[in-house]
C-alpha cells in the first residue's frame, strides 16, 4: 500500500509536469476547439517522443508483447503496461543513430503517466488491451490511412464488416485522449456518438470507413484526428510572405488568406487566436493553405498545361479542329543529342516556324518522324494564347483592385513594381505568341507547290 501510494504520488507529480509545460504553450488561447485539441495532442505526442515511432513499429511492439493473442477485454496491470511502453522505446533507440538517442526512462515515465491520466479521466477502473492498442495507435506517428486500416481490423468481424458495438467501444477509448487534455466538453463521449458517424448505414466496409473519417467534413467527435495529422505535415512548411497582423516576415505551418479583403493573409498563430486588423473581421471567409507556390511556379504550371496538347512521338496526329481523346504529357527537356527510335532521321524545321515557342517544343517535334508540324503547332499556339490571355485578364483585374487598395497599404511599393514587371512580361509573351499564330495562319493559306 505504501509503495502504491508513493507510485501514485509520483504519477500525479509527473502528470502535472507535462501539463504545466503544455500551459506555457498558450494553447488555451486558441479559440477553435478542434485546433486547440489537435495542438495539445500533437504537443503530447512530441513530448513523449511518439512522433518517432511509426504505426508499423507500434503494431510490432503489440505482437512482441503478446497483445495480439489476448482478448480485447483482458485487463492489463500497470506493471504490464510499463513493460509494453519500455519495449517501444528500447526498440526505438536501436533504430535511431547514436547521435539522436532519446532519454528512454524519461519517455517511459511521461507516456505511462499520460496513458494512466487518460484512462482515469473517464473514471473507469479497468485498463484493457483494446484501450491500450487504440490510444497508442492514434498517438504514434505514421499515415492516418495506415492507422485507420489497423483500427478497422480491430473493430471488424470475420466478413470484413464493421461491428457497431466495437466501433462504439473504439469511440469510448479514442475520446479519452481529448478528455485527458481537458477538451472533454467539446469532444467527450456520448451514447449517440457512434450513430452520428454512420447514420442509416446497415453495413460499413473498409472503404466507407476510410472515406467517412478522412472526409473534408469528418464526424464531429473525430474531427480533431485528421487535423492532428495535417498539423504534423505542415510543421516545416514555410510561406515567404508576411503576416498582415503580427508582421512576421514569413509564416510556418498553415497560411490563411481572406476571401474578401485584398492581399490579407494571417499566420496560423494569429488566425487561431482570432487576431484581426484594419477592415478585416473574424466573420470573413478564410481559405487555408498548407503549401506555398510562387508566382513563377504558377506561371510555369499554366504553360505546362497549355503545352500538354502537344502530342508525344508515336501518338496519333491531332488537328486544330479535333481535340485528342486523352491528355498528352508535357515533353521532357533532354540534354545532348536526341536519339531516334523510329528509324527515321531527325526532322529539322525552319527556325522562324518555332520562334517564340521555346526549345522544349522544338525538341519534342524534332523527336518524331512524318509529323504534321503545322497542325500540331497551331493547336499548341491556340492553347498557349488562350491561357496567356486569361492570365493577363486576371492580372489586370487584380491590378485594378490593387490600385484601389494602394492607399490603404503604403508599404507595398515593392509589390507594385513586381506587378508592373510581370504585366509587361506577360504582355510581351502574348504579343509574340499572337504573331506566331498569325504567321502560321498565313503559311496555312499559301498554295502548296
């Protein structure tokens, strides 16, 4: 009894330690409960070093400790749980290089106490095999689809269909994690949680289970689960733009762009905490970005889509009035001498017929034999011209809005110069493409000798 009391006191002290460190992160100031819960669980995951343990390594640890042979309702003692957790971290250190070894004893203590705290948060007295499996499978690293596949294997019958009672048991154990980080009022378990996830579905198979949980609008009680994985995926994503509120030179993580205010963007810390400035309001619709694409990449992507109409060597010929039945990939730029595999020598076209289009297209046409160059180039020129016209129109609209809002953004002179330069470049390219198009049309109308 004295030993058990001492263990319990040590557990409570270390439990308070991890939550005191969590409090210093100011997660409670995040106004959205979904993001607040996901951030807290991500913090616990990294603090316990579970972000270094893949889901497949976790499954292997379950098998090494014989959990796969036990019934889901088998009760586990604290000493048995400590043995399982210890094996996870000792195997992790074997996989890590010597320069990146973790403190095994500290990690064991933190994870063990967190699991016990999550188990006691619902006031239940039995720690079962199923409970340990589900909580560790969720808190480890790995792709969410792999985790969900494993979870489905634990809640499905021999015919591959989900058992409602087991899914209800899964929700009961899974939702202990938000309760452990004091988010139980938002994501606590209720008797209607299982019914709300799959309403009016008599038979739920694996694909339906994955589509429901990984949907853009997952069940409300599990909405934090895919978000926790998305937060982990964007932790190292850098957006080289400044935040409109805190004025940081770059953003890390998510980037939020207002759909009503011109060029108004917020970093994730400002958006999550409801910060706003100027005419922007928290009621405005915001778009979440998890990656950064520079204007140059967007421009190159548009050109690539346009040049996708150019056929590859050996493909059927296309004419300007008849589109291809399937998309044709962009030709790859090669270096050195272009080999021929058709038995015909390379075809050299007049220099002016490919002027202004680029070396990629010229090499693509040089690789083929017996090609109708005029028809193919007409299709390419039409597609590029249409794309460039739409880009110029879009930039013209943006520039009009930019001039309107210029007085409200006096520090955006650099953007004005970049916009003017980009407009001039696109205009020159468009004029050159139109000239190429006219040249080809004139050649088309000349009588053949």
